[in-house]
C-alpha cells in the first residue's frame, strides 16, 4: 500500500512540475503576455504569479471577474489605483460584477480602457484580451506611451480659495475685464470680472431675463488684495470697538481675510435684487430662487449655502456666487457637495465617474501638480486639466 501511495504521489508531483515548467516556458516566451489562463473543462484558471483564480464559463460566455482583472492589472502595472472604463455597450456585466465575454470565432476582446495611478501620475491604455487556440487568455502590454500633460498650464477656474487655501503672494488674475453688456444693474462703474466668468454670467442672466427674472444687481465682483484688506480691517475694528471677545474670528466669519477671498480671483460675485437690495433679505427674492435652481447650468455655484456653513466656515451668503465651470458645477448640483467637499472627495476617491443630467459622461481624476498623464499610443481622449488647490489638479475626461 505504501508503495502504491508513494508512486501515486510521485506521479502527481511529476505532473505538477510538468505543468509548472510549461507555464514558466510560456510566460518566458511571449514578452507581451502579461497573464494567461489554462482552459480546463468548463472553467478557465486565471494564472497569477501569486495564486490561481478561476474563470467560469457558460455555453455562450466566459465570465471574467472585474475585481480579479482589476487586481491583476494593478499588480502587473505596480499601480496604487486602477479604474476600468469598460465597453459596457459591447459587453454585459452580470450581477456579480463579471464581464461576459461571448465565445465566438473572433477570440479577441476590446474590453475598454484602464487607468492606472502610480507615483508619476496616471496612465491610460486599452484592455485588449485574446483567447488563442490553446485556450490561453492573454492581455498584451502597450507598446509605447505619449506624455500629454507635461508643461501644460491648468485652467484656473475651479481653484479652491478659503482660509486654508490662500492665494499665493502677488496673485493676480491677468484676464480681468470691465463688466459690460450684462442684464443687471452694475453698482459701481468700472467693476471687473474674469473674462470667462463674465461670458458665462451674460449667458446666464440673458436666460433669466427670458424667463422673466430681470431685477439683478451686481453688488461686488473683483476686489484687489488692498480692497479686501480695507473691508476686513473695517469689520475687525468695528467688532473690536463693540467689545467682541474675539474680533478677528468674528470678522473672519463675515469678511474673508485678504488672500482668502474668492473676490480676489475675479471669479466670484455678489448678486442682489432691485426689490431686495440687502443681503439679509435677498433669499426672499425671485432672483435668488432662479439662481439657486439654474446657476449650475452656466458653471456657477452658490458658494456659501445655509447647510454648509461648517464646511465653508462662512455664514450663509445667498448673494455670493462663484464660477467654477462645467461640468464641475453640474457635478456639485447632482451631489449636493460644496466646493470644499468636492475637493475632499476627489482627493479621497482619485477617480470619479459622473453622468451629467444631459447624458454626458465624465471621468474626474485627481493628479498632483508636476505629475503626468501617459496615454497609450493610438488612444485618443477628450480631456482638460483644471486646478483644484495649490497641490492638486483635476483631469476632466469627457467620454
Ligand atoms: Zn461675496
């Protein structure tokens, strides 16, 4: 009995060694093969360096787990984050998150795109998978990449400015223009705004007028550092004179400290109404109701909402609007996040997929300044780069 058992054991061991060496030879042969599987009855074994995962098969499809594939791609590409943008219009994903690869004569699958985040930034490539005649499942490495962000200056319109994210010393928006041609009363001649912000404002207020809402007053727009300083000092001295325990803190809640005000960017504006010319009652006006509902569609956000004062550290300001551009403003509307929360969520999630109300789909990818975005040769993408904080930019990809 002992002999039989040990013979059997030897045979099994030999078989294992044979399979292993076969595996190693195959792995060494094809440079482009990053992973493969062994067809066995009704299942595929997805061979990883550190273990085996099973692929299931039905009569019509091979089921490939998205999480398995993701883990594999992360490992092979030494990536901290992996995001797969699957061709879901081409391949179905079942309720267990498995991609259903139809078994056909073609045997090759263009699964979609994959995004890796590494220490140098993001890399994007296609996920091409093939099943060859010996039933090996393989994904090929990309041949070469092109760097697309190097030396590209980001758009500045979504920059977070607050007490913790101050503007750099000597900050100056060079694209300020005098406000003209807007359907609103301008409280001071010569008021200025950032050029892109003004264009968006014009379009927004034209639409409001078309909707019968036309009592807007532009109360305050761009302010220089020294103008902001005067405002702050005035409020600080007033609080101090009235015997406030902490005049600095109290003044900060109602007037931003110089260098921390969005007004200095030229992308923020205080809007009031002819009927409600005071900030304290503006929220009762139809102008406010219209802006609150529609401003997002033009790239604006109500910057200091009533329910976000803990996050913004600024009291409710129904009159203060900030241009951050689309599609970010649309994303803010859909998620209900204020600008501080938006930035936090991008920092946390690294890659966010967003379907806007108009049906357009976007990917938001956080990228540190100085990092790059590498695209597999032949891959084209509609993307822009925008600034979030002093350290972070955001890549916005329109799918
Ligand atoms: Zn303001």
